[in-house]
C-alpha cells in the first residue's frame, strides 16, 4: 500500500509543525540579516497625495459637484440647443431675441447630471425641495409675453423664484439688470454656484420673500413669477413701472393660467392666456 509522505518538521523541541496556517506564515525577506534575522523595517514614508491640513469638507463637496457637471456628449453644442429653439419656433414662439437667448444658455448645466440627457426636451425637471425647472416652451412663452416685442433691452427685470437659476440666465441676455428673489436658501445658494461659471455680471440674486418683490430696485420694466397663487401680490403691481409688463401664473377654477398685466398711464390692464402648472406661491423664507 502506498506510504504517506513524511510531515516536515523544523529542528528543535517545541518547534511548529507544518503546514502552518496562512496567518502564521511570515513573508520571506530577500535581505535577511545574519542567522536569518530580518533587518530593521525602513522608516515609513508619507503617503503621496495627502494634503495637510486637509481642505474643509464643504470646499471638497463643491469641487466634486463641479467635476460631475454634465459636459461633453454633445450637450454643450449649439446644435443641440438649436434643435430645441427650432421646436420652440414651431410651437409659436416668434420673438427672435428670446429664441437667441434660449440658444445661448446651456440648460443642461442647470439640472442634475442624471437628468442631463433630458435637458433639451420640452419637459419640466426636478431640482430638489419639491421645485422644478420649467419647460423650455413655458420659459420662452412667459419671457416673450413680458418683453412684448420690444426691440431694445429691458432696463430692469424682477424674477420671483430663482430656482436653479436657468431663467435668470436667459433673462440676463434680454435685460440690463436682473434681480432674482428666492425664498428657499438651499436653492438660492445652488443657483449662485450654477450661475458663477457664466459670469453674468448683470444678475443679482436675493434671498427673501418673493411675495414682497424687491422694493429697493423698483420700479421694474418686467416682472416674471415662477409660482402661482389665488391673486397677484399687491407689491408686484406697485413695483411695476409705467409701460412695464408682469407675467405670472394665477389660480383660476381648478388650475392655473398665465396672466399678463400691463401698466399704462391710465392704470393696469389684465389679460389671461394659456393654462400652465406651477408650484404654489408661498410667503416667508426657509
């Protein structure tokens, strides 16, 4: 019958028998000292790439957010936005200055990277805290109503509800100054970060109660609101300049419609337009 192979043993009494478990096996050293004694371990070198002191966590998060901004994939191409603008033209937007502004601003830079591929579809997209970025067709339509076919740029525009900052960026192409008010602090801060790369020096973001408008810079040639209530706040009407136009959603029946208010020398003229769907208008700040 075949014999079992002899088990290897090391010399000396009490020596460990083989095979040893892996957790008891020390890796062999190619540079052992006399008698097999391992040399002293070299001093540890600092791990490359560590920065000491480390940057604040908030700075790191902001940098990470900038790094994952959707770029490439053709989204930052004028051709992609040109297709969107052509659809807007087919849907009835006629103001070429508004269309040119929509062509210039990269909408994909204002939405979450996971939704970037939908940025130029005619759909509203979530931006957090229960808010949305409006459809391109709604943005273009409201701005067109507010501009009223003027050839010259508007002097000063008030936006109620900054959101992600996209509409403010479009308005900046059509007005000398844009004041945008946001009541939700996280959205106000986020819009500031998203608008920064565009270097729009004529946009001023204000954290405050949009129902109050913004009296210090009144009157305004245009006022545009991204939230709708049962009626238009009196502050908005008071801050509208003579010859100015205000566009906002207002609750009518079971839904909302766009309301255009024009201030003339004789007073205010109201007209109602198509049905829309916006978040409710709320007061206060959060």
